[in-house]
C-alpha cells in the first residue's frame, strides 16, 4: 500500500510508508489481528505526536483490515462492514488532505457499500450508490437543523421569564404560550427526523427489495418521548408480525439495518468509540489502557446508538461476547413485550426494559406498534413494574441529591447541559408516569395525565411543564450553537477565539441570558427536595403503621415544620389562591404501600450515611440507634405510639443531616409541594451565586441571612469577598460566631478576612485553631488550605524561611486532576494551586510560580471552559504577567496582562471592582519596567479613577495606586507630585491599620523616604527611612534578616554617601549586603550587585 501525502502538511510520503510498513506486511499475509494491533499502536503514537497525516493513514489502514476481513468471510462480517466505513469516514475527517486524498477515501467508503451489497445478494452487485446520495442526505439534515434553529428563535421571543408566575396571571400565560411553542418545536423536530429516517429506509428497500413480511420500525429514547434534537442518537427496534419472525425474514431486516447504518455513518457524524472497535475501545476489558481513543475531531451528531454493551439499542443489539448471548431487537410484539418481565436481562442490559417501554412509530405497519403498546401497558401496570419504577425514581432521588447541594456551591463551573440540566427532570417525569400507570410517552402529556389523575395540582403541572421545556430547550439550543452533540455551556463571558488562539469549536456555548436557568431552578430544586423526602419517608415507614392516616400525619408534620415564608397562600389580582390539591408526597408514600417496598431498610440506612454531614460526635450513636429501632417493625398494639415517635425521629435524623449540607435553610428552598415553585431570596441568591453574578446575589443572600442568622451560608461570605467587601464579611462572620460555634471552614474564612485588613497575628491564631479542628471535607485539602494561609501570613510578616518550609511541605502533597472531578473540591484545588503560585512568587522562586499558575490556567480551561472569563483564570494571567515582567520579557507580560484585564472586565462587566485595579497595576509595572513613563502615568491615572470609586471595598488598592503614581512621577522628575502621592498612600495605610505598626506602613514610609532622596531632600529622606527601619525592627526584631529592612539600610547608605559621610555609608551598606545574603540564601541579586559597586566606589574593596 502506498502512502497518500496530505498536501496541506507537505510531509514526505516515505516517512509514512515506513511507519505503516509492519502493519501492511501483516495485512498482506492475512494476519488481520496483528495488522490491526500495529496500526492501532501507530495511531496512538501519531495522536501523541499530533501527526495529522499519519493519523489519517492509520485509520485508512485499519479500515482496510476490516474490509479484508469481510472478503475472507470472518465472523461478524456484517459489523465489519460498518466498522470499515466508520474508519474511512474518520480518516477523511481527521486528516484534511488534498483532493487526491479525499477522492481515495470517498472511493473506499463507496467500495464498502458495494462489497456489502455483493455479500447480501450473493453475486456481483450492479447497484450504483453514488456519493452524491450521501451529499444529498447531508444537505437534508442541514436543512432540518436550519429549520429547527428558526423555530428556536421564534420560541425565544415569546417569554422573557420576568416576574413571578404565581403572583401574575399575565406572566403565567406567557409561560404557558412559551411551553406550547417549545412543545410544538420538539414535535416538529421529531417528525422531521422521522421523515428523514423514512427516506433513508425507502432507499434501503429500493436496493434490497421489498420486505418479506409485515414489519414496523419503532423509535426509542428521545425520539419516542419527542425530546429529540437533530443531533441525537437514533435508538430503534423492529417488530415483525406473529409467526413470521423466521431466521430468513430476520436476515432481511438485519441487512436493512446494516445498510441503513452505512448510510448514517456516511453522514460523517459517527464517532469512533461508538463503533466499539476492540483495538481502540475495548469495553469488555477492565484495563483502562484498552479503552483509550477519544474522538475529538468527528463532529458528533445524528448516528446510531453506540455499540457499547450498555447501549446497543438498535435492531442488531449487543453482539455475542464473553459467553453472553447476542441481544437482538428484531422480534414480534409479544416477544419484545416479554422483555419487561425478564428482570435479569433488563438489569444486565442497562434498563433495556425501561427503554422499550416507551416507543413511537417510524415506518411500516402501525397496527404492530399499537399491539405492542397495548401489551406494554398491561405489563407496566402490574405491581412488579410499579415497584421497579418507584425504585428507579428513589434511586435517582438519591443519585441526584448532590445536584441540590453541589451546583449551587460551585460558582462559574461549566455546565454539562445534558447531565446537570436535562437528565433529572426528564427521567423523573418518565418514572412518575410509570409509577401512576400513565399511557402517555411524551413528558408534557405525562404531566397532563398526572394532573388529570389528581397526583399533582394544576399549578404544579404548569411548573413541571416549564421545567421540562427549559431542560429540553437548553439542550437543543446548546447543540445548535455547537453544531454537534457537545454539552458544554457557560453563563460567564467568553473571549473571542483570537485572544488565546483557540479554535472556536473548543469554546463552550455562552447562554444569551440567565433567566431561563433561574426559572428552571425555581422548580427543579423543590422537586428534587420533595423526591428525596419521599424516598426517605417511604423507606422508614413499616407496614405495621402504614395506614394512610399515619403517613399523612408524618407528612403534614414535616411540611408544617419546614413551611417556607414563600409557601404561604398567595394573593393574585383575582383574589386569594387557595388550593386543596393532593400532595405528591402523600401520593408517592401511599403508592409504596400498595407494592413491595422499593426502598429497603438497608437502602434507607445508606441514605442516612451517604447524606450524613459531620454531626456532633455525641449525637451520632443516638441517631444511629433510633434509626435502627425505627426500622424494626413492631406488632404489639401498645407499641404503635412509641414506634410512631421513633419513626418521626428516624426521618428527622436523615432530613437533619440533609438539611445541614444545604446552603441555607431547607424551608427556604422547597416552596409548596403542590406548586413545585420556590421564589425565596435564598434560592434566587444561590442561583445568582452559581452563575457568578455577585452583584445580584449579594442583596438576596443578605436578606436570607437576616431571616435565619443562625445559618450563615458560605456563599454569602464568598460573594462579599468577591465584591471586595471584606469589612462587611468580617462583621457578618463575627456575628455568626456569637450565635454558633464556628466550623473549621469558618475559622479559616475569618483568618482570611483578618489578613485582608492587616491583622496578621490574629489571622495566624485563627489558622492554628482551625488546624486543631475536625475537617468538614477532604482532610488533606483542608490542611493544605490552612497551611497556605499560614505561609501567606509569614510572607506578610516577612518570615521567609518559615514560609519556604511550608511551601516545600505543601508542594509535596499532590492536588491532581482527579480531585477536580469531585466538583465541591474543584475550586478548592484551583485555589490551592493559584495560591501556591503566589507563595513561590513572594519567595522569589519564579520558575515554580510560573509552573503553578500555568497549570492552574489549564485546569480552569477544563472545568470552566476554554476562553471563559473566570476570576481565577484572570488572576492567574495577572500573576503570569507579573512573573514575565520580572524576567524582563515585556512583550509576553503585556499579552498576559491585557488578557487578564479583558477577562476581569468581562467577569465584573458593568461594575467597578478592585480586581480591575489590580490588573491595571500590573500593566503599570510593565510599562514602568519598559521606561515608558508616559504610558505608565496614563495607566496609573486610570487606575486612580477606578480605585477612588472602589475605595469603600478595597482601600489598600487605593494606597497602591497612589504609590504607583508617586513612583512614576519621581522617575519623570516630578518630585513634588511624587511626594504628594506617596504621602496620601501613607495616610491611607495609617488609617487602614489605625496607626498601629504594620509592614505596609513601613513600606509607605520607606517609599516616601526614597522619593525625598531623589528630590535631594536628604534630611526628610533620612527621617522617613529611619522611621521605616525603626518600625521594621519593632515588628520583626532588631536582628531579624528582612528584605525591606535591607532596602532601607541600603538607601540610608546612599544618603550618607551623598552627604559625604562615607564611613557611615559603608556601615549601612555592609549591613544591607550581609542581610540580603541571608534573605536570599547566598544568591546574588541585581540589588546586591548595585550595593557592591557602590561600596567599591567608596574604596571598600579593590575594583
């Protein structure tokens, strides 16, 4: 086989001939397994080396292997044809070669089809399947997507989601109209996709001949639920008429499926991992390295459901492997309906029975579909099916419980729109429909059925329709924005691709507005809480006290205890809205008693242990004991009352630990059971916090805190600090500490605030207290965070040796990417890495500082999205600018600084924020380092204007800006202006630290002394430098080696030299030099060289 050069990259073809030669030799001898293994290994190396042309050649060669296997009549020939086609299509996508390369790949793709048809017909095939057919299919699919985008745009204009639908009928009517538009959009999209599939099927029948019996193609999954997007996977099965499902007839439909699969693969949107090619992705192996290929180049779109063991929802199903029989989905209606009763198969095949319970007609005889649906309804209405639906519902409540806690505590994280938004509400509605025997498939219709059967109220039904519409709408909007199945979406600003040189296909989708997410959470959070409560109650009420009256009493007691201020009866313009609607909680708990309990005591115990916050140690044994007693049924009538009390306690024990983990009081997150709507200050504040909209979050979280001052949400403190309101954050924390014992995190936060106001010794005392306490999360990360804070304090106190010891200890502990997967710890790991960079920068270890900041940026890109403007990313770029400036690499420093400034301005768009001043200060350092005093002056004046507007948030920033103005004025010869600015900086620092000795005041005194020296006023210069030196000694001791002390000694030496007192000058300079040697551990710095040269001038040593 000769290599085909890629003209775009101009690589010499002999390089590729030698790379693939061993595989070619194995292929020629018929050793297909060896050939495939060699080509796969070469592909892995080509991906590692980013060798695009070699990647294309390896994929082509692997396609040749699978095609040759079909010629040699290897087992699974049918699947080998589709794998060959997928590999050739991948080669065409991965390696952008010249026209010759493209022609060769297209020829191979079409040759696969020709070989398949020859095999099917048993003779040389004369049927022509031109590539123009594939192009026509692509054009049709593109048109469907364009039409879908138009309908999406129309829906967006109907409702802006302003206002409270529970208070305003006008708002509610707008929402109703919007839901209808979204419902219509998905109905139309599903219809168009069915038409598209029918067109492909008609072509297949024309090629293969007419079917030998009655049949029906049934769509599964999102197509059956009418949630399909034009990029969704196609899940389907085939029904055959009774007594006609013979092997001969099935063979026709297998061929039909394979030819349809080839046509879908040739759309170019099937990713390679979905083909389950063993040498690339071996899903049956427990070894991680056997499942290594990630296809990031193929735009994932309309394709068959993957061939992985957990998927395979297509007529050919799962292939026989490892002793397991093949699971084919070509059956009669009765055979396929019987799968519902085969629990073993259902469990093994990842909820296959659930998938097959919801179907829609696509093509063929509709009567077969109707027959199957009737059989399914009978099967899914029995006790065992309801038991399974309840179990799934409660398992999901437990599984998605963390979605209540985690998403609202990870500000700025990139959303996975499918996993975090779409999946829970759609699964929940589907399972509720199965629980209450709904015959409906489509979620909007299921909600109507639940309302009609009095399971939920009309208001609750409206809110659930809105939530399901938002979930499906956002998924569709995200796919259309990306032009493929890609779930990354952010609410943060996204910079233009050119600003980091990143391909726009790697950028997350930026949501145009955040009201949709707010409205989604207003229903989704109450729904999640109530389902978790239902799961808890259902698992803790034994049958002996299972009467509805007792259940109702338990539920009403819970609801009354956790009644929210916003769950009171609302008044609209029509008058009082009073409902006597049934509670979903009551309906679910009552339903549990009609079937075998799906939530066993062991499961309930697991709910308790998994949900368990770190309770006070003294309470743990008691809670566990009560729970065990409560779960043991009693048959003696006299014990019923005691048992009732124990059950209430057992429920409370689980709900209390659940409550403790919530970011606020549960009563402020539930709303009413029959409404599924919460509009509390706390919920809205948490959502704004999650979206990093600090200005909007702060007043809402403040109001929530004042309602429940005994519960101080961490996110409220974080919001205050993000806005630079350190004094207010400190006040709130101290108030909270008076009401309840601070946790370890509370002490750590308080220490951080004391650092911000310059009380370093107080901060150290709190950090040491925190170290002695039990951590609330990962023990290692807690210790690292606190010791990082201690190192920061040591830097402020100029205890560099101590800081370096802490830095070495921290660096030895890994904070790897695995911890980022645990989202509550993700930002913690990022903060550790960022602060470690700051620490090493303060210690003068710039290489290490650069490494930590650079790696933090890479991690930020992974969890927030490429080019997303996040405060941590912006801060890293700011520090990278500072580091490269100190290396005198000013062009790179400017690039980093400009990026930092743009990101910071985008993060805090429309607001004045101290971080913008910090970014401007770095730009100032760079321009000053370039001796560009004019630009430096302009930047300093711009920073001053902004710092004056934010001085209430961060006075230290204002002090720094005045210092910068003083420095640039002094360098420009404007000594009087320089002195005025530095005097203002000194006054601010003295006010900030209440005239108490401080390292920052000492620095301001020293800067002022240096400015007077440059102005030639030696008396004033000596006075201020002596004051600075005296303060340093008072703070850190007479003989403690400190960098700033050494600097003041140096300039006092310069002053004495200029005054002609050379002997005293030498004394000062010698002290400065010896101190710097200790501070820098023997390393020679530029400052030390300057001192040595000055001493040489004074005759201290020979030149």
